[in-house]
C-alpha cells in the first residue's frame, strides 16, 4: 500500500512524466551538438592536411617535359611526419601514375568537385584520412596526397562528446531540480489541505477552508464540503431519531415495570395463595427489567457511534466531577448489594463529551457491581498517569475477574464469558470501547490489585485545560 501511495503522488507522477520527454530532448540535443561541432572540427583537420600538401608541392620540381622530381630533404620529410599522436604519410604520383616519392601504396582520394579532395581509407591496417591535390600540366595530371591516422580526430570527438553529454545532462538534472522545487512549492496548498483534513476527528464535519486552494482543486473541496454537510445532516437526523426512540421506548417500559410492581404488591397485599402465579409475575417483572436495561444499552451503543455524533459537544471536563456523580448515582445499588463503592478522584481535565463519558462510566460501574459478590469492593479512580502525563478514568473490582484468554473478546457486542453466573447482555464493554474510540482514548483491561478482580482503565491521549 505504501509503494502504491508513493507511485500515485502528484510530485512523482509529474517528475516521471517530464523525465521521458526531457530525456529525449537530451538525446536530440547531444546529437545536434555533436554533429554541429564535429563537422567544423573535421574541416579544420582537413585544412591542416591541405596545408601539408602545399608544403610537399613546394618541394616538387616539374620539368618542361612533365617529369616530376621531389626535392624534399630528409629534414623536411621529418618535419612533415612530425606528430605526437598520428602517423603522417605522403605520396607523389607522376602524370602516368608512376611513383615519384613518398609511401608506396598509399590510397589516393578520388577526384571530386573540390581540389584537394578528401577520403577515408585504410593503410597499413589503420584507418587514415587522405587529402589529394591534382596538378594538371601538358603531360597529364600529377597527384600529391598526404594522409594521417585518425587518433587525434577520435580523441577530439570523444572529448567533445563527453563534454556535450555532461553539459546537457547537467542541464537536464538542473531542469528536473527546478521542476521538483516548483512542483513542491505548487503543491503546498494541497499539502496544507491534506494536513487540515488529517487533523480532524471523525466527528468534525465542518466545511474545509478552501481560500488558499488552487482553482483546479476547489471543485473537489466544494464537493467534500457538500458531502460533509450531507453526512452531518444525516448524523443529526439519526441523533434526533435515537433521542426520540429512547424516549418512546423508555416510557412504555417504565410503565410496564410500574404496573408489574403494582401487580406484585397487590398479590402480596391480598395474600394470593398461588405461589406459581407469584413466581410467574416475579419472573415477568425481572424480564421486563432486563428488557429495559438491554433497550437502554442498545440505544446508548447506537448513540455512541461516530455516525450518530457529528461533533460540537466536546468541551473541557474534569473527570473528578464525573467520577463523583457516577459513584453517587450507583451508591444506593451498591449499598443494597452490600458492596463497598469507593472513590479516589484527583483533578484530571480533558476534552470530551459529558453525556458520553457519563454513559461510559455508568456501564463500567454497572458491570463491576453486577459481577462483584456481596462484601466485595468497587473503586472508581481518575487522575494523571505520572509516567505518561496522560489523564485516565478507571473502575476496579475484586470480583471473579476475566480470564486472559477471554480479554480480547469481551469488547465484542453480545459476547458473554462462558459459564458466567451473572446475567448480562454483553453490551457494557462494547459501549465502553465505542465511546473510548470516539474520544481517541485507549481501553486497558488488566487484573485488579493482587491479581484479583478486574481493572478497566480509559487512557485519554490528550488533556484539556
């Protein structure tokens, strides 16, 4: 996935798209520079050969009868052949093509429109460049040729080609660098938009600020803003529906429970002698209580999901106040069950939704009281973890605890530990995890003090003033 993301980046795609045509331009530029420079260089070397022919002709003695004699001294020949890189050859042929002087067998350049004429040939197993000048007199045509091996030419061409390639390659790299810098600068508004989106939570559906976004991208941000508005509207509608559903469900359920309580009291008041009837009414009453509890938890779970909470209700809260209210709300139940419900609260502020955290704490305390036997202890704590400087909220009990093998599954919806003695619907910890996720918090499940019971800690990522 990471490799795909890198390949699909705008910066990389632009560089790849520009590299191919720029590479072709580099190759074309090298060829143009090479041939435009090589031709004058060859002409310069040919001019040197032509000058050598003039030196040879200057030492020829051509008689009136057309007889040709070479008067080149050994010193003149040595000067003619002097070269640090190439071998120099010369040849003088008479009017009938007879050998007069020089290197026998040296190729002669064929006649052309220019005089002297030039040709590439092979002599003594080496490539040579030959220049031939033709003198016409009454007896015929006298040919004077001078040739040299091509070492200097090849070295010059190689050096020239190396310089051209290095120069054009440097220009290509410089161009790509400028393109990269320009693309990077041009993408800054998009990167700022990306960061703006990345900083958002799942509940933040406010419109994106597109004031600095390029015109080509603004239609995308506008569509995103429309999408955010539609999602926020749907979430608000769901939130209203859940609130209405909660009201519509809780009212009749509470009424049914009240009627069943009255029926039970009437049966006891009139001394109903049928124990089976009293037992059925008691079971019906207990079932209604479980139904009401399950309905409330299902509604709480639905309301805790991000889709039902578009945001806007997060504010700075002190977890100590929340913990005090939670303990007070469950104190009577704990007292009736003969459970010691304690509070250890230190100031701990964070950005959170008040009603969601109250729902979270209520489920933690309800679970602890449900599974802790009479005479047990349940403690609610909040504060700041000294090692991480993160605020936390936790509930600890000394009940039967949760086996290590089950801890990964107890947060699943409707999951109950096999063989559990207490009744439950398996939604309490699922609600806790959903609300913690909505706050960007972590749920840490461990054993209580001394390895007994269960401790559930909610560790918040950030604190709030």
